[in-house]
C-alpha cells in the first residue's frame, strides 16, 4: 500500500523564517545526534528505510477498526523488521539493535506503536541481561532473527508496582527437571505486556520461585506460549488482548494465565541465581535487585525517548505557529504570526530547550549506566544504588515534563491541535503511558528519596557522598544560599533547594519518630515532601548536567551555534527558576527585585530566540514521514493538508449517510 504525497512549495512565512536563521543548523543537528558521523549514519539509515514510501498508509490508522489497525501494524512491522534485519543492522552493527535511529525510523511506519516494539525493546534486552552464556547462545540468535517473538510479562492484574507481591508461581519439580508455572488467582494473571495478546509466541515471565519447599522470591523465566507453526496457544496457556486503551492501540497488550504449565529447568534465566538439577537454589548475584535490570535499562533509555517525542511536538507546534496568523494587534495591520506572541513563545521555546536538556542528559546517563554495568560485570555493585536513584528520578521527571510540555504544544495549536491528523494527540497518549509504565512517577521518586535520605545523613555526619549528591556535602548544613543570577548561581540555588527539602524530610521523619511513630509510619506521613525532595534533586541534576554537557559539546562550535545553544540552556535555567520562586524564596536569599529582574531577562531571552525558532526545530531534522502531521510538515502547507486529511474520513466516502434514511428522515417526518 503506497500513497504519493504531492510536492508543494514552502509556505512563504516559513521560507521567511528560515532566512532569519543566524546559526549553522547542521552543527546543532550534529550535537543532538552525538556527532557528525552519527548524523550521517542516521540519514543513511532513514534513507534506506523510508525512501521507498513503504510506510505510507492510504487510509489513516485512526480510521481503521481495532482488528484492521492491528493487522496493518503487523503488516508494517514485518516489512520494517526485514529492513532492520537485512539492511539497517549492517550499518549500526548487530550489537546496536537498540540504536535510537531504529526507534526513530520506526515512527515513520507507526503513528502509534509496533506490536514488535516490546520484542526488541524488552524481551531481547532481558535475554542479554539475565541469561547465562549458554542460554544466550540458545535464545538470542533466534530472537534477533525473528525466529521467535517475545514479550515481557511481569505486571499482573493485581500488582504492577509491588513486584515482590506478584502471585504467579514457578515450582521446581526435580523428578522431571521442570518448573510448573501456575496462576493461582484471577489477580495473578499477567496483564499489560505489549505484544503478548496476539503477536508473541514466547515471553519472559516473572514468577515467585519455589524449590525444596521454600520461596526464593521473584525470578525470570523464558516461556513458549504458542505453537510456532499454528500460533495456537499451548495447552495450559490462556492468552489474549486486554481491550481498548487510551493509546498503544496497535500494541496488543495482553493477559496471560498458566494452568500448571511445565517448562524445562534450563528456561529459568540463570545469570544471577540458579536452581540445580536436584532443586538446590544457588545465588550468584552480589546485589539482590539485579533481576530488575531490564527495568533500569528501559528507564535509562526513556530519557532520550522523551527528548525525541518532545522534539516532534515542538517541531509541529513551532512550524504551525509560524504559519498561523490570528488577531489584529493594531487596526488595519496584518494579523501577526502567532509565534510573535510572547505567550506562545513561553509555551514553546521551553519545549525546544527541554528536548536539548533531555538529549544531553540522556547521553550522560547512558554513559553512566554503561560504566556501572561494566563494574557489575567485574563483581563491583557499589554504584548500583546511585544508578537506581538517578535512573528512577530522571525517568519520572522526564516523562512527566515531556507529557505536560507536549500538552502545551497541543494547546499552542488551538483547535487544529485537537485533530488526530496533527499527530499531537498520538504523541500525547503515547507519552502519557510512559509516566506510568516501567515504574509509576510517585513510586520511582520515592525510590530516589530513600537514597537521598541516606545520603543526607551521611553528609550531615561529615562523610563524603557519591557524585550526583556531592552538593549535599556543601549545602546539607547551610541555611540559605546567597542568590546570584548567573548560571552557576541558579544551578547552586537548585542544589540548595534540593538539599533544603531533603533536610526538611529528614527532620519531619525524626520529629514524627520522636512523637511516637514507628519509622514506617513516619516515612509514610512524610511521602508528599519526599516526592517533592526527589523531584528537586532531579531538577538539580538536570540543570547541572545540561549546562556542563552543553559547554563541553559546543567547545569547538562556531560562535553563533555557541550563542544559541547557550541561550537555550539559560532559558531552561530561568524557566525553572521562575517556576520555583516559592522554593527560591525559602531556600535562597533571592529578593522580589531579583525575581522581577529574572522575569524581565527571561522575556528578553524569548525575544532573542524568536528569529531562530523555526531553524532550531529544523535542527531536530525530523522527516515529514516521522512527524505524520498536517500541521508540522517542512513546507508548512497546513490548510491544504488539513483539507486533504479530512477527505480521507470514511464519512466522506458517500454524499449521504444511510442513517439519514433510516433514522433522521423518519424523525423529521414524525414517523420514528
Ligand atoms: C528502546 C527504547 C524503547 C522505548 C519505548 C519502549 C516502549 C515500551 C512500552 C512499554 C513497556 C513497559 C514495560 C513495563 O512496564 S514492564 C513492568 C515495569 N514495572 C515496574 O517498573 C515496577 C516498578 N516497581 C519496582 O521497580 C519495584 O517494585 C520497586 C523498586 C518499587 C520496589 O522493589 P522492592 O523489591 O519492593 O524493593 P524495596 O522497595 O524493598 O527496596 C529494597 C532496596 O532495593 C533497592 N532497589 C530497588 N530496585 C532496585 C534496582 N532496580 N536497582 C538497584 N536497587 C534497587 C531499593 O532502593 C532499596 O534500597 P535500600 O533503600 O538501600 O534498602
Ligand atoms: C501502556 C502500558 C504498557 C505496559 N507494558 C507493560 C509490559 O510490557 N510488561 C509489563 O510487565 N507491564 C507493562 N505495563 C504495566 C506497568 O509497568 C504498570 O502499570 C506500572 O508499573 C504501574 O503499576 P500499577 O499499574 O500496578 O499501578 P499501581 O501501583 O496500582 O498505581 C496506582 C496508584 O497508586 C500509587 N502507588 C502505588 N504504590 C505506591 C506506593 N508504594 N507509594 C505511594 N503511591 C503508590 C501510584 O503512584 C499510582 O498513583 C504497561 C503499562 C502500560 C500503561
């Protein structure tokens, strides 16, 4: 199914915007991609995948039934997988099957999500992270070659957050050297796993391991659930799709129940613990939570995923705002482009800056993750708690911020932003799920808070703490930081806010314990403050990392690129400082006059960035096929595309709908 798009001239307003650009767009693209080579590689891969137009649908996905949409998604997934397997991996290298380029290119095929996404996104990483070398040799080639298709079935109907509360059991039978998987209750049914409902023939299952009459907690098992030839569920397996959702419409999220279903002993993923033939349980991991490794990996990758989604939304909203004109400023003058309104700039420029902040931070987080994992492989797990705390809060805050900024982008496009053809509702509903999956926002911030409270106590007693909380050594015992409106001053204020909030949590917990509460209740009563403290810590990490990375990556850039990258980072600092004025007043010496000055400088910065706005989103270099938007295409022919998309509505296939004769006419004639 191919559809040709008419080639159009660029809208004159957008053409004029591009003439105003004063920096080298390609240099900024290179910074975002991680280097000139990476940009070239990305473009080459995008050309291979997209130039034959295989991804274009004649009928928009949203106009299809649930079944048709799923079938179309599978059709495209197979085309896409073949391109990945036969052409793209040759360029990235097999080991880079998780390359963000593949993820980005996939969006040209799927407005929503591919049913294969969780196979490459979670099933394969779990095999890599949780298997012994023998298991890896057995399963990984088959998975990478799509000989088997997997899902990640952890969450149950009754429990998602509290993994230790999962009910599915895997009981070892030494006589047959098999595990018996069982779902003892309705709440123990696996629920949510992407690709599980109709697509996967295998899955990774998290279950409570029982051997020699003892429960050893949750472990991971690889389970074949469907016949490879007929695709029928195997006897003892009950599997299906969970029904319509807010988004993820083509991901066939599934349920799964086991009725004493047997798998070979070798199907327990045994990198961190094993069950011997005789049923003896042997733990090799130096840290009890290494089986949660896939979740940490995905949390890390989600930060760059949020940058990508936000860059799509910002591109759509800014290009549209350059073309859209509304309301006379003065009588008889032309209506201004809505991008000229400072309120519109306030909604949108932070989205560009945040996409940069997340992208630069995600690269740093990825390097940190790789370094910690290298240590873990050598048996050193010392840095794991800090990585867990960091990946938890960055996942929580990046998904939450991306979501609210994407909604701002939709607001910024007025009524047309509500159209599915704008793609903003799809981007929003996709990102809405990220705030919940892979660890809910509140739950993950509370994990970070546990780490922060311990770090605060260490700093209070004069001990050195780990790098991301090193600011506590400086600020833990300080009352208020002296306000300074330079970038260093603002970053230090964020650190002071975080330290102040963590310290306040510690005092609240201690006071509550003094007044007779036990630790658990004191902690529980303080959780509202603990979530806020973890968020503040995350903001301190974000502003510091974004700034340092921006400086590092622009060292050899041209002067104007340096300036515009600097402006974006300053905008990010000022935006958040102004959002947190209450906290600044509490934890720094900032005055009303200082805040008024900051507000004025922020407004001046919006004006300074205005001429480069369209070029800054052009620098994200998102092809129209990836944007899927009537409002955001490179040529800016918004109204033509909206009209063109409207024609595709199935309701326009006939001039009179049969319901007129069946219902409306009888109603009009009083015959109903
Ligand atoms: C390629 C890019 C693709 C991007 C797009 C992909 C699209 C994919 C779409 C959807 C996929 C969705 C998949 C899923 O959602 S899978 C299911 C994910 N589920 C969760 O994330 C559940 C969240 N819950 C938890 O992680 C845990 O239950 C918990 C961390 C909240 C609590 O665990 P628990 O075992 O109860 O531990 P405690 O709270 O008792 O803590 C003890 C101790 O352990 C520390 N700790 C916990 N987790 C970790 C960890 N992962 N690493 C290191 N340490 C950990 C914890 O901090 C405590 O430490 P202490 O304070 O020092 O005691
Ligand atoms: C689109 C989508 C795709 C998914 N894909 C998969 C998948 O492929 N595989 C898989 O296994 N799972 C998947 N999930 C499940 C997902 O991981 C869980 O939904 C998520 O971890 C949240 O758990 P929950 O649904 O049990 O929420 P709950 O934990 O029930 O949360 C409900 C509310 O309670 C609050 N809460 C819970 N515990 C605490 C606490 N200790 N302290 C304070 N507040 C708390 C939460 O903040 C939240 O507001 C997916 C979910 C979605 C939405």
